[in-house]
């Protein structure tokens, strides 16, 4: 059953809108996956803030036009599943990496990745998956900002501590004499 022109325009508009706000994208071949496996993947995607969509390649090329993911157009061949990370850059990569850990899900083949306007090979999925989430990045930043203050407080606190230890040593020396 083919899509009408209005339905095609709606699909292109929807995918284009998601692509404009997404942080990264992954194109994966889903040939051979069972419906239950695809349903499981979609459920996990919803939980982790990843937009999944099977789109015809011609419609995907139109949807990705004038977005950071236009670089994917040359790699869109065959039946592909597009995944866009909406909350943090590594969400889609972590989703696929976790999904591929199961022996039954090995039919899903990651073809290409796109991040920051550049196409990356599928072998870079581990690097993209290891990117911190927003909360992790913020906590690391706060720890870096707080470290000099903590060190200053310890340094300032050391002066009276050293004085007390010196006086205690003098007292012990006088008592021993």
C-alpha cells in the first residue's frame, strides 16, 4: 500500500522536525528482525528519548535536507531504521548497543552514524555510546568548578591545624622534660 502525497508530506515534515532538534542520528538495517524484536526496540527507544522511524529512503533524503544529518543521504540504501537522539547525543547509540548485546538481536546491523554534521562509520558506535548524558556532564562540570574551592578550604583549614599540632608537640615535650 503506497502513501498518498499528503501522507508523504506529513512523514517528511515530521522526520525533518525531529532531525532539526536531534543531537545525533543512526541508520541501521533491520532486515530479518521479528515484530516482537522491533516492538521491544521501540519500547526501549521511547523510554530513553530516542525517535525511531522506518522511512523510505527518498522521503528520508528530503526530510534530512538542510539539517545537520544531510550527510547521511549518501548512505541511505536498503531497508533502514532511522534513530534520532533527542535528549542526549549518545542515547540512540546506547539503545542499539544494548539491543545488540542479546544474541537473538544480531540481525540489526548499524550502517552509519551522524553527529555534529559529520558521518561516522558504524564502528564508532561505542565512542558515541560512551558520551555522557546531560546530568553526567553537568555533574562533571560542577565537580571541576567546585574542586578549587574545596582545595582552598582545605588549605585555609590547615593553618590552624598545624598550629594546634605544634602547640601539642611543645606541650608533650615540656611534660616529658
